[in-house]
C-alpha cells in the first residue's frame, strides 16, 4: 500500500505531503484543481515517461517520493530486481527530474534506471484510468484479462506452450535457411570452395607476419649490420691492438693484487670478473654471428612476396592472421553444412513434424483451460454487473481459432447482451461509456486477488454514470478496499460518501503564484465538500443536509458490507 506521497515542484503543486491509509480513499476537487497531477506524480514513481514540461515554472527540478508497504513475496521480487539479498517490506521510491530531462531515481537508496523502476512500479501500484475503459474495446486485450483471471491454472500450460512454440519457430527458421534456392546454394558453395583452397594454399601460421617483418628489417639493413657487428667484435676481442677484453682483464689482475687488503676492493674485483666472463661469452656469440650470418637477395624477394600475399589475404578475410584462420574455420563449417544440408533437412523436417504435434497438443490444452475459465469469469462478471445496476446483462466469451501466436491459437472476444431478447454482440458494438466503466470495474473486482498487496487507483472510473449506478460503483470500490488499498479520483458525491478517507484537491494563490494544495478532510470538511458536489456554485443548507444524510447512509452500507 501507498503510505506517503511527497510531491515537489510538479506543475502547479509547489509542495504536497499526503499520508494515505488502508481502505478506500477518494480525492475530489473542482475541474482543473490539479487532481490529474497526483496521478501523473504516482505514474512517475511507476516508471512512466515524464516530460520536463511538468517542472513547475521558475524551478530547476521536480521531485516525487513515495513510501510503500508491501508483503514479503513482493518484497522478494523487488529485492531480486535491485540485486540485493535483503528483502525489505518498506519500499521508498524517489525520482527527481531536472530541466535537461535527466532523471535521478532511487529505490531504498539504490540507484535504478527507468526499466527497473517500471518493473518495481508494476508490483506496487495498479492505476486504472478512463483510457483503460477504452482498452476494453480492443479485442487484443481480452485474452490478457482472461489469462490473468485463470493465472494459477493456466500459467504452467502457457509456459509449456511457449517452449514448444519457440522450439517450432527455431526449427522452422533453420529449415528455411537450408531450403534456399538451389542455384544460390551452388553459387555459395563455389565461393566457399575457392576461399578455402586459397587459404589452405597460403598455409598461414599464427605470428608468421611478425617474424617476416622482423627478417625483412634485417635484410633491408644487411650491410650496416655486417659492418657494425664486425667492428664491434674487433673492439671487444679480435683486434691486434688493445681490446676491451685485454683492458678489462688487466684491470682485474691489478685489483686481485690488492683485494686481500680491502673487502670493498674484493667485491669490485669479483663483480668485474663476472663481467669479464660475460664479455668473453658474448664476444664468442658475436663472432659466431659474424661468421655465419648471410643475407641472400633471393630471400629478400621471397619474404616480400610472402608479405604481399598475407596483406592481400588480410584485405579479404581479416585484419590479423588469427582472424583469417577464424574465417577459414567458419567457411569450412558452412561448406560442410551445405554438403550435408540434404541430410540435415530431412532431420529437421522429421523433428518439425514431432514438435508441430506437441505444439498443437499444448495449444489445445491451453485453449481448454481458457474455455473452462471463461465460463467462471463470465459468471463472476455478471454477478458484479448485477450489483452495479446492470441486472439484465449477459456476458460471454467468443473463441475463434487463429494462426499460432506466442500465447496460443485462441482469438478471444468478450460478448455482451444488455437487454433481454437481443443477440450476444461484441462488447465494442453496444457498450456505452457508462457501461464500459461498470464492466471494467466488474472485471477489476474479479481480478482483485491478482493485485495482491498493490495499491489500486481509479482515475474517474465514474465517467458517464450518475444516480443509482454511481452508488453501486461506490459500493464496489469500497468492497475492493476491504482486501487492498483503493484510491479513487471522483466527482460523484455517492462515491465520495463511501470513502474511509477523503482528500480535497484545490487551487490557492499565494505571493502572486497559483498552487495546488491537498487537504485531508475531517467529518465536517467531508460534509462541506460533498455538499459542493451536490449543489451549485453556492453551498446551501439543503445541500449540507443532503450531504450529511448521504454520509450517514453510506456508513450504514459500509458497516453491513464489513460483516
């Protein structure tokens, strides 16, 4: 349930702090007072899109905070969305929006995005507006109402069907891919064969290009390498004159003569001796390099040609040798798939036939559950419609088979008969605005258990009704509130009188600015507001007396319904 709502700088609301309680709460006020802003603010907490135009004029940002209390099951689902281990039944949702349209959203202090907020909002609040009445006119929505009603019975069957539906779809997709035009298949085979042969003839090895580039660099600088390496050897070891080798070992001998007199000299002498041995070894290595290194011009040409080949292959098949070899593997797999496609085709066709039968069985089982559930749904809706002063109404569900879809092969449409002797007709053909409101309320009542501990909000569901029908709608809303929190924006006194809690939405002018304020009403305040909805511009004593009588009668009805 929604315990507290804080709205700051949203449209004409400068600041509103609203405490809500369990049961049935109504919000009333004159047209244009700002009732819709309350719904827009709650929608922001549900993750609905919000425009920066909602920010109050002259302000840089708008903010809405909501404090909710939920059950442990819902808390666990929210914790899963948030990615936390501890499930909290107290949920605090905050959303702030600035003039750049940037949203800052937190749930229990954890930053979330709009997608996550939408998932969480669906678990906390169910808002029913006038557009939902219109949605009843769309046949596509009817199957959703039925499946929600039959959720416990239909859920497993629906999951089984979806598994077979997707399996069939995937196999069919692979079949279509294999069963292409024969000429296209032959053309593709020729291309793959050429590519594979070209890469096999190239006989590439990973890292080969880097080694060739290094060798090419050496060949390009052959004379310089020879000249400098031989000169270096002469300096180190091979000259008839004094060399680095001679000078180093002479120095070592000098130090050996005095090493017994100084520990430091002894350490230096030992280190220089190690260096001398290393110098001798590297000098021999350098001599071997000078004696055996060769730079064949033919080798340079071969390397150049090999690098050109690798460059051309990279241009066609990948930017590295590893990518080229990866392309080769894929080409081989595709060629094998083409060569074995006839075998695979027969395998898939056999599998598709089996899955097709399984899909048919799952869809039929799904349809059977829907047909059985539709009878119960119709009976319950008719009962609620009778309570809502539609006593002669008859309600049914039409089933037509359609193409396989993700939810089965049922095309479902609600049918209604509002007068005795008439034919059952599609809901969209005969229901008026007031009738749609009552039908939707009846459906909502039937599905009330599916909403669990959600807050259910009705935004002017009473549109197009009055008198006794309004009274019946109010009683239904109160009945729903016995199991969950119900909030309703209304302009009808019959509905407002049945509320447990009443809030007045009104405009006020302060410091030259218009603002909307939300006032919780006590008994006297309720009487005055209901009198206003009963009367005209001026509230008369008769209107006040009628309002008091309406409140007293409503209390009697509520007490009876609670028993």
